[in-house]
């Protein structure tokens, strides 16, 4: 077993374990179509210890894209929101593996990270037999049950990082990503208070916003494409937000694990004003010796889901790179997405 370390990939904190070999088999997956629960003061968790920052930056993009090419906006009336639950609520991410990864929790008043300030795992403290809701983008939530403890991450740790087995298990994520597919939490509210819809249309304005996100970076943005677009009303105010993943990954170069010139970004775009901001991004520029200086992380929206019962949806982002993957949870305050939970496994 080779030594690995926990690293911070973009906005996702990666504890260690190689997950590139995730099975594509599914025991069971949540079944198709989304559905309808409150404003919160979010407290971002303190950064966990012994991390190395590589690969990514987070920036604001001063750009506006033309409304004439925007995705359709929703016309639903505003949905009232309320206070979040005062019950401690752990959140897990799952794939086709056995144990689900603990991401952290809503304590009843704030977000709490899955690792303490010294970098040690914080136990999820969920009882075997507890019921959970399993959710993923574009699917109806299904009920699940907490099982016995398993191992979510073990490479690079003196002690394995545990996680519960949850039944039914999530399947492997959609190609080309690997790592995680669904989230699970004990919830007695509607975790999908409003529909979040993936659209396949190629909207040039969103590609233009992606190009603007990498202005000044050492990548050829004309090669970029919109990889994923999700339309949702995150906070129930009747206005539509658009989540856009824009990027490009070059073919591997012989002898290189990290092909140069790759890039990926998650953007938040207001469907009415068309103002765009970069939530997180990653790219692999060249150094003077011709080698890339960073690791490219790719992104996909895993779900738009209310994780603390306040009726405002958090955005759950799946990130992966050449031999690791993680999940970040972002809270929305009406204009900005801020990461509040994150964990993952990788070299």
C-alpha cells in the first residue's frame, strides 16, 4: 500500500483512497423524477488540518451573457421558506461501493465538517437501522436504511475512515465521472422542494460565460464545451438559477498522468440578469519544462437538494480527477454559493 495524503481539490476536501476502479454494477438506484420544504445562516466548517492545496482556484467572473440565448426560466410562484431543522442531520455520499462517505452534518444550528481541526475523522453517530432518504438529481427520493459500519476510505490513513452501509446502495455515477452518485440523510421534509432539471441544449451564452471564467489562465478556452447544465429555483423566490459545468480535457500524453491544457469550472448564472460567477474551477497549465503544474478536477452537479429542512436547496457537486473523487456541498444565500461540507477519497 503506497502512502497517500488528504488533499484539497478545488472546493472538495479529499481524504485518501483510490476510487478509480468503482464498479459499474448497481444493487438499486433511486427511480426517475424530482419533487417539493425553509433560510438559514450557514456557518462554513473550519478547514481541516494537514491539507495541501493544488489544482484549483475559486474566482468571481465579471461577465454578463445575453438573455436572448438563455435557458427557459421557471414561472412558478415563490415558495415560502422557513427555519431549518433543529435536529442533528448527518449527510452521506454513496456510489456502487459498500460504505457511504460521511460528508458532515447540519448540527441544528450550523454546518459541521467531517474532519476536526487536527484532521481526524468526526464520527457520524448514526444508529444501525435508522431510516434515511436517498436522493439524486432527476430521481424521486427513496427510503433507505442504515446498516453496519464499513470502510469508506483507508489508503493514506493510520486508521481506516468508516462509513455506514446504506441499503439500497447507490449505483456507479454517470459516465465519464467516477466516484459518487447519490446523497443520503435522515429527513422528515421534502428534500426536493422544487424540481431541478438537466437540459441538453447547447446555449452559446453559457459557453461564453465559461470562456470568461478562464480569462487570463494558461488554457485554450476555445476547446471548451458545456458539459452539464441544471436549471433550478434554489431558494424558492420564483427566479431561476442555472448551474453550468464548462470544460475540456486533453487526451493523455504518454508518460504523463496529467495531460496539460485541461480545464473545468462550475458556474452559477442568474437566468434573468444572466450575470455569471465561477463557483469553483480547475485547470492544468504548463510549466517552463513542459509539465503540467496542477491536477485537473472535473465537476458534475450530483443533486440540488434541501439538506437542512429550510426549503432552500443546497447544491451538491461531484468532483473527480485521475485517481480520486469527492463531494462538496454548497449553500445558497440568494446570490452566492458557498461550500459548507466536503469530503472524498483519493490518492
